[in-house]
C-alpha cells in the first residue's frame, strides 16, 4: 500500500471516529434531557431526606438512599466504604441583636461549623470592624482584646468568576476566629459569603488552627444585609455592643460511609475512572446545589451509559463522598484505600459547583492531555460548552495521587451559586431541572471521551 493510500485510510478513520463521537454525544444529551433520573433523585434526596450533615441521621438516610438507587441500575458493584467523620451539632437556633438607641435590632446569624458555644446566657461585647486578616493584625492586641471582631470584606463585584470573589473573602470565615483569639478577642462574626444582599446567613467550615482548646472562641456568620446595617451603625456609635448566643457542640467522631457504584471495564478493568460529588450537606437546608446536584449527576453518568448499552473500556465508578464540607474525610479515606489496594486511577471528574447551566471544565493535567481536551472542544460547542482551562477541579478528588492521572471539575455558570451556598435557601426549588440534566450529560460526554481515548 503506498503512502497516499495509507494517508487516505487514516483520514477516513479519523472522520469515522469524529462522526461516532458526535453521534454518541448527541445520544447522551438527548437521553439526559428526555429520560433522566437525576431530577427525581434530587427531589427525593432533598425533600424526603433533607439536610445531610456528616454524622447526622440525615447523612445515614442519604447513604442508604443513594446505595439503593445505584443498586437498581444493574451495575457490576455497589458498596460502602467506611469513614470516620466529626459530629458537630448546631443546637437551638442562634440569636443576635444590638440596640440602636433604645430599639432592639435582631440580626440573622448562624454558627460556623466547628464553633464552640457561647455561655448559656450568651455573650455581649463591643464590636470592632475589620476588612481583612491583615488589617486585624495591624490593630494590635490592645484594640482587639475583649471585643467581638467583625470581618466585613464583601465579595469583589468586578470579578466575572464568582469563585474568584469567594476565594478573596473566605479566609476571614475559615481562619478569622483563630487569628482574633490570638489577639484576645472574645468572639468573631463574619459577613456571609455572597454577592446578594439578603437576610440569609451562610454557614461554612472554620478552623481554630493550632490553638489550645481553652483558647477557642465562638464564631458565626451574619447575613449580608445585617453586615451592611451593623457597619453603618458602628460608624454612628463606636461603643456599640453586640449580643450573640450559640448553642453548638462538638460530639467527637462517628462512623459514616462513602457510597460507590461501579461498571467494570471491558478492556482495561485495572484502569479506573471516577465521577463524583459529596453526599453531605450543611444543616441549614437540604443542600440541593451543594452538593445534591453533583451526587445525582454522578449517578446519572452511570445510568446513561447503562441505558445506552455503552460498555466502557475502563472501569468507571461513581463515588459519592462523605464529609467534604467539614473535614474532607471521605476523599482522604478513598485515596488511602486506593493506595492500599494499589489501584490505578487515570481520570477523575467532580461536580461540586451547583446545578446551574454547564459552561465547561477545569483541568489538572499535563500539557499533552490538555491539548487532547482542547481538540474535543468542537464536540461540545453545539451544547454551549466553551470553557476549558487549567485550574482547581474538586476538593474530594484533589487527594488522588495515581502515577498518571487527569482530573476535571465541571464548571457551571457561577453567577447565582453564592446566593444559595451554605444557606437556608439551598433547597430543591432553587435547582432548574433542565440545567441539572445538561450538567449530567456534559459530564457523561467527557467521561465517554476519556474512556475511548485514554490519557497520555
């Protein structure tokens, strides 16, 4: 065969592969938008089970529910993976207020995850407002000691990517209590993480770092409207006193589980590809966006492959992680056991940015594999998927350390995510059915392509 014939044959083969891939993606999107289970699964998870704080009864019910649903799909394996998780309880609803002249002004407030309680009678102290951890350090101990530190750095509105604004503020929530306690503060409050001005305080994880337990101080978030009001009143009255009462408690560790469903690879069963989200949520709501959406989308990837009678070359797992919100124990345990079992993961995909319209993917990979991904962009463009970039992919899959691995994170539109993130309004009615299904189809499409063509 001459070189021209070889070139023609190769070109024909490429066109045939492209045509097959285009048809497969079309089939995936069509099936997901017309006959998907992910929305009714989310309905059950949100409205029949509700919040799934790790260590809670809700988390136990969530584990049982998703395991039972995976077992209906005809997978090769469905199993639980034990993981010890912290158990923190909020207790009775938090209260906070200050007096404006003689008028009592109530403030929407919620404890941050892991906070200690105030005394049973609550805590009252003067407030000092700062806009960053660095600003706090410049004040000196004398100005901070005995006071409640109020962190009030808002989201940067000019950022198009909402996660960039979150990253620019979240240190005051996570490390604020630790830094303030070292300077003698008696408590901290933090402006909730979000663009929107509303009355929903947003909880989230915080850390006392290396502080001894007897140096811990109560820490809580107040709503964005409350932060605006408090800042205004502090300018009018420097000696304003703030009352807060938290009843939260740390109860040690309890047993929980990651949930795993698996389709064994037909050609390379030893090569593992995972798709996942985290099953736990915060306790203020049912966590439909964070991360019920990612859980049901990951389950849906396996369901779509089964319905399409697609037999993957590599082993594909849906991994529903426990305790991402409050310690990341599930992701760490999965990696620990992966190492023990000498498993070889070649690809990992996470959905943990809400159930909004998909826009693309972030990747952690070498230049060769990123070029491979960009060569697939034309396949996604008919579905309005256009963002492909190098960046953080997911908190649970970040622990995976196989010799050669590509990691990806689904990137939905981020503009509304922080209206709901860690707040009492992160409920089922905030998720659009079609957007959720588009995300599941987008994830299944990327899984299909990596399964077909592997990694370099």
